[in-house]
C-alpha cells in the first residue's frame, strides 16, 4: 500500500506542474492580444494663403445731405390762387408751383406804364420849348433866365421819365413774385398754405421746400490723429490735400452690408479742425440719378489708402480669437499643429487680409479645426488656395478713377485706420428763394 501512495502523490505533482504551465501560457497569450495601439492622427484640411493685390481702405461713417435745399416763400401779399404741383413730385427748374393774386400788381404795372407815357409827353414838350428858347436866346430875343428855365424843365422831364421806367420795373418784379417758380430741379415737399389763404402779409410766408436730390453730398469726419498722419505723409511726398480732391469715395447704406455700390469723389475738405470735437469735416459728392440716396441717411464711407501688391488672404472662418489676440492654426513640416497670432485687416468677400504673422508657405487649418489642438499631430489633407471673390474688382481702382497710389496719403505700412468717433456736421440751413 505504501508504494501505491507514493505513485499517487507523484502523479498529482506532475499534473499540477502541467496546469501551472497551461495557465502561464494562457496568460501570456492574453497579454499579447490586449497590447495598446495608438489611434491614427485626425485628418484636417489645410491650404496656403492667397497672395493677391488688395487696396487698403480707410473706413468711416457719415451722413448724406442735399446739395441744395430752398424754402419757397411768398414775397408779396395776396390770396393764394393756385397750387400747380402734387406734393412730393419732381419738378424742373422754372416750373410754376404757386400762383398768388395778381390783379393788384397788374394794375400797379398798368399805372406805372401810364405814368411813363405821361412823363414822355412832358419830356417832348419840354424839349421843344427848350429848343425854341435856346434859338431865341442866340438871337437876343429871349433872356438867359428864360433859356435856363426851359433847360431845367427839360431835365426835370427826363428825370420823370427815368422814374416812371423804374416804377415799371418794380411793378413788373412784384407781379413776377405772384408766380412762385422752382429755382432748380428737385422734389417739392407738401404745401404749407392752402388755396384762398392770405400769404405774404407783413412778412414772407413759407409755402413749401424744394430739395435737390441729384447730385447728393455725403459728409464725414476724420479724427485729429488721422488728419495729422495724412498731412505728415503728404508733406513727405511733397503734396497737399488740395491735390487729392479727385480721390474716389465709395459709400454703402445700412441694408447694403459689406457692399459699397455708390461711387463718388472727394469734393471739399474743411480748412480747420473743430476744436470741440477734434475732427476735420470732409465732403464727397455722388451721382443720384435714380434717387436711391436720400438726404440724412447714415452711410458707411470707404476711402482708398494704399495698394498692397502681394497681400495674404485667408478664409475668415479659419481665424480665431483668444486673450492674446486673433490667431490661426498652422501645420508645420512635422505635421504638428501650431498656433500663430496674426494681425488682420479688412475683409474681402469671405476672405480676410492678414497683415502680419503669416508667410505664403504656411499650411493653414481650414477644415476640422475642432480636431486640431496646438502641439498635437494631425494628418493634413492639402486643398488648393482660395480664389479671389468675383466682386473683388470693387477692391481695386476702376478705369478713369483716381489711383490709390496717387490718392493714398500713406506709403508702405500705414497705421491701421479706425472710424471716427464723431458724427458729420449737419448740412447748411435752408436758403430762402422766391
């Protein structure tokens, strides 16, 4: 019985060893199957900046104003007989707008003409009498006193004729004042007096206002710092403000976001800075044949400052903002994402001008930006550079317009323009005309 027990114990030890080896082998195989494999780097879309000529602009705000605004007044007293226009219509220069009672002034004119006829008859008689007395005086048949008296009567008759002619002119003018005419082409406002109302009593009565709409002004202001920089640059180039009055000016309305469809040119620069606001008043003039611009509208003003021959443009959506400023994500030669702080300029369509911080060879992340973390590896997918928007022609001078290089007051790297804080001055008060 003892040898059998020993054999049984030996067999148990052998089976235990086999079990240990099997478990160890199983654990080794499991370890090899669960080995960590890093995921592939995320794919992002990259492109290089677009190098393209761009005109740099000074962007301001302003207001439109009519080139002429005149109050139509009754300069003679009488009852208003007729209103010869419809409120708010366009009238041509010389069109009759109002008619005031004429009978009194026509009678005054007829009376003045009659007085002239009487004075001319007296002059004829006085001239004949003087000639007779002068002849008799030469023959010693008339004294010198009689001749002098006849001469005085003749001269008095001549003066009476001149006075009668002047009375006719005054009566004619007063009769003309009974017709209120349009002094220029424009839109006439609603009438302020009704037919049958007494007007012109003791003082001129305002009947309506006429506003000239074509062409139209736009007033805007330059800050004192902008004025000083411009004058300094012009002085360095041997030019004056008077020599840049042909500069093309573009304006856009509030509903024309991002567009400046109205083209004009610089018309007036104030000779002095307003000390209360620290601004210089500037005026531009624009064609307005379709009457799309109204006086008093708020407008965005754009002035060409500099032509940049090789500006770098990137997709505006690729630019981010942080506490350090605006930035873009770029992929270096090792496919590692880096963050570059940039200085941005104006927007051209969907693109944004980058003034500093980028090179033409930088690969900018434009797609999958949320997967690109600075310092991480990515799989860049190259895309062709962006193209210039179809309306980019508005960013460069048109044929016949002032060249930015000639009109621009700045050279290589002008300071970034900022809109003026002040509002343009009000247009001049309305003038009065018959």
